């Protein structure tokens, strides 16, 4: 946090996730921009995080500065927001129970490339978690929680796009009169479908990493929606 004359003029937050971290909420007051304060904030965060791998989602304006700080692009994210229409709940998707949280955390770690059990557990505490199974095995999950003016669904993790749609459709079915948000990688092919059901693209960003990109197996589940652009 940057303070000048007893007034906060800049913030930056990070969240530790094992030996990795997510970086976000890099904000500089409009009256103090173009003074290099963003660079000061990022530099302070990098010093505090040491050798950890760090992920963030950058705006088009912020990306050049992050590149100079040692980050490289590793993906894209599109924000889809709107009030859903013509959605149905999938009979294959049911609400998770507390005893399943450890299995959900393991599934998330396989998709992300590292464990972030504290984040996933905290999200299940404040939101509604839905799961899909193959027999007794949980093969996908989605968490919906309150988010400012509406709700946000994420993470959404699944082994197939059809399973992801089933999870997302169920999340949306229970919030049909509310503004809903998903942050998804456009390469995963959900964008047109989300637009058709009332959630058009409203913005986008570049996913960037300092250090090696997460390594996941070829048969690993996929993160179809982020927890948030700040959390990853």
C-alpha cells in the first residue's frame, strides 16, 4: 500500500498458494498515475514473494509494465457477464457436501498444476459448490458466490466441455434473475455459448506468469472458469 499525506494512493495484493502466488488489485489513484507508482508497487510485491512463481491477469495498459518486471504472457481470459436466459439444471450435477472438499481440492490441484487448498476451501465456505461424477469419482466442480452486484461462478473445473456446460448451466439456473459473471479462457470454446445464454463478453485480459508456467498432465481436468482474475 502506498500512502501520501495520510491518503492511500496505491494498493497491491497477493495471495500465497503453496510455492506459487497470485497477484492482483494493483490500483493507483487517478490523480497520481504516470508517476511510476505501479512499478514501485509491483517491485515491492516481487521482493516480498521471492522466488515463487507468480501469476496475474493484466489489462492491455498494464501488460507492458509487467513484461519489464519479468512476466511473460501464458494465456488469455475473457469476462462474460449478464442475466442468464434459457438455462436448465443438469440432473448429473448435485450440490457437494463438506466431506467432499478434500477431493475437490485434489481435482483443482490437478487442473491448476499446484495445490491451493486454502483458497478452494474458503470459497466452498462462502459459496455453493456443485459437483459432477463418473461413478463414485468427482470429475468436475463449480463454485458460485456473491460478487458485488450479482454472483460469480468459479473456479469451474471439468474433464470435458460438456461437463463444464452442465456445471455452468446448473449454477446459472439457480441465479436466473441475477447478474452472473464467468472469467474463461477463450481458447476453451465457451464464449459463443455463454453469449447465446445471455452472458456476452464484456472485457478481456492477458494471463501472465513470472517463472515457469504451471505444468499439468495431458489427461488432467481443465479450469473452464477462474475463481477470479485476481485469484486465478
